[in-house]
C-alpha cells in the first residue's frame, strides 16, 4: 500500500504530564489526552521526580484507554508507535519509552524514539484540536523558537536537519516565570499565573533591562563575533527577586491576599503587579530582541517561516508581540495552538510521522532514555 501509514500512537512522559495521542497519516489529531499531575506535586511547589514516575505508571492505563477510545481504534489498529526518549526526568522518560518499546515490539510495528524538542519544534504545524484537520505541510526551511520550562532555543531547520542557533546560558524562560511566581507565594505551575497577573500591571513603572550575552566564538554557533544570540534569564530573575525583596522591606505585602483572590480580583497591590509586568516585558523583550537581530542580519527574511512553540509560547504578551512584529516585517509566523503549547503526545506522534516520511526509524530493543541529549 502506498502513502504514509494511517495511525501513529504517541506517548509523552518526560516530566509531569502523562500524555497519549493518536495522529493519522495526514497529521490530523484523532485524540490527544494529557493527564496533569498538578495535584500530586502542588504541596511541594514544583515537580518531584520520584512522584512523577509513580504517577505516570498509575495514569498510563486510563490515559491510553481514553486516547484510543476517542480515536475509535484498538491498540491492534495502530500502525506506528512513538515515545519521547529525552530530554527530561529519566525516571519519567523510562515509563513512557518502555511502554512504547514494548507495544511496538509486541505488535511488530515501526518505532520512533523522539526527541522532546523535536516534538515541540514541529507542533505549530498541527491543525486546530478537535477537528482531526490535517497538519499543515512543514516548509523545507524554517526558523524554530522553543520556549518552555527547560529550554529557550532558536533552531534553523532545513529538510529535517536541525541546527541550534541559540540556547539559554542559564535558566529557561518558563523556569524564570515559575521562580518569580514561587517567590510571590503562587502555586505551581506559576508561569501562567504570573502572565495573567502581569495583564493588570504597568510595565513602564518597573522596567528591567534586556541582557546582552557575550559571544563564545563557538564554531557551532552563528553569531556576529561580539554578541551572541544566546539567551540568559537568571540575571532578570535575580533582579526581579531583589525588587520583590525591596518592596517587602518597604512594607508592601508580597504574598497573595486570599480575600482578593476569592473575590476574583488580583491578589496583589498595584506596586507588585507593576513589578510582575516589568519582569514579563523584559522576558518577552529578550526573545523579540534576538529575533529582530536575526532579521536584521538577513537570517530571517520577509516571507520566511518562524514557528514558535513550547509551554511558555502560551504567554499572552509574547503572542501579541510576535503577531505584531511578524505582520510588520512580513514574517510567516506559526504560533503553536494553545492546546499543543504545553507537553502533549500529539506533537510526539506528529514528529514521528515526519521521521517516518523521511525514512528514519528506531530499534525498539535498543532505544534508551536520556536526561540530556542534543537534538
Ligand atoms: O513545554 P512545557 O509544558 O514543559 C517543558 O517542556 O518544560 O512548558 C512548561 C513551562 C513552565 O515553566 C510554565 O510555567 C511555562 O511553560 N508557561 C508559561 C505560560 N504558560 C506556561 N510561561 C509564561 N507565560 C505563560 N502563559
Ligand atoms: Zn516540553
């Protein structure tokens, strides 16, 4: 039979979400189920690796059963199996990867051990959720920006080959949102909450600088010899934490007011909200600064595609700024649908489908999980 195989099962367990999806041969999402472990980790203010692994084991059966049922297919109707191989928490990765290997081996189906960032990278081409609309064709060449809790990366993609243009030297963008939110006593995951609160602040009243990063003159990095395109978020995070401390010392409450929260109002004073807005402005400003440099250096030209993905690509200010910037410069912007910005298995199945089309496959007996791996 000619053409791509009809159904791909995707499995993603790299961090704290247990996810399973069925994607068809046209990249249409037949089902995408994500079981969040928020309740299990919330008492600790962040992800506890040991708890995450155990939760994945407990969640797998109901999550996979729901994904198969929604897609209207049994396990034996699956043609290709894909699971995330890393990067991520090794104990968590092992659960999903072992399941994927076992299913592929038992059913004698092709297997793909997918890089988590490759999943994010191509996710902006997935169709809107709930319609099983075919994925959009992936251009031969495009620039990818992945912003998540663990990564802030710029990639140049050409025919399936991925080159890293820039990465963070320290914290990831999502991570800096989480840490600032944690300092303000917000529950995990803090990123979306910080973003929502920033909508109530005036960034200009509390400005933070966008950092420049010195070039390392690494042969595998494209830079102008003086200034790198790399990102850095730890300086901004520290400055924000210091500013919170200064407010605190001047008698301003920096913990959320439960009464205001219960009444549906922002649980902080205007000073804190302005500070949060200033932080977000600089965090997003840094991404736009690097993109604008790419454009000025003619490495991202009018008509070319920029695909933006990852959990922090849900950021409202980032989405507004990118949309305006891309429109002003004729960049073909592909923003990941919100349903697929955070970790999910549809993106893993989709990346596997693209690998399958390129004739790439993995041996289910040999694939190994790894916490840190280059793309
Ligand atoms: O891609 P993802 O689900 O997991 C990783 O691969 O890391 O990204 C999760 C990250 C978290 O740090 C979360 O706080 C952040 O994305 N995030 C946001 C927003 N929504 C999620 N950061 C900023 N603004 C948001 N709206
Ligand atoms: Zn991710």
